[in-house]
C-alpha cells in the first residue's frame, strides 16, 4: 500500500504551508516511509527558511520538525545504518545533511499528540 505524506508548517502558531501527497512508490517499512517524508519536508523547510531570510526574518536556531517514528529520527542523525536501509536512495539522505548543519532538528512526539498524524513544524524567529 502506498503511503501519504502530510505535513503542516506553522510560524508563530499560524499555518503558513501544508501538503498532502500520495507517494509514487511503496516503502518497505514505516520507518522508511517516515524517513522519506522527513527528507521531502526538509526541502520545504529549507526553502521556507530561505524565503523568510529574504524578507528579513533571520534565525540561527534550527527549525523544529516533529516526528513520531524513532527509527526515522535515528536515521536523520546517522545513528543507524544496516541492511534494511541500504536501498534508500542517496537523495533521500538530504535531511541528514540539514540536521548535521543544525538547520533542522528532528524531535520525537508521541503519535497521540500529533495533530491527525501530521508533521508539525515550529519556526524560531
């Protein structure tokens, strides 16, 4: 079954960006699906950070990204690498680079606290 990536981006408690997309391919695990979603969302976060910088909102703090999957969080920090993740394409590892550069910080949130199981972002401005 193909997964759906859904996320919302908030700035100062206000919704500024959102998306809901059905994936073109099937992930082999929930962790892989969540990790792929984090990478996709990471590209949006970096684009929005750039846009905010252009209009005068500068932040040295990383953007907080909430995720309810511990395995996906560990992959962003490059803590885990084994046979179950070696097939993931290199471009998906974009999120690791942004975490290493401290532009994005992935934090755990229990599934029950996630708003309808969506990714939730808070901007430090």
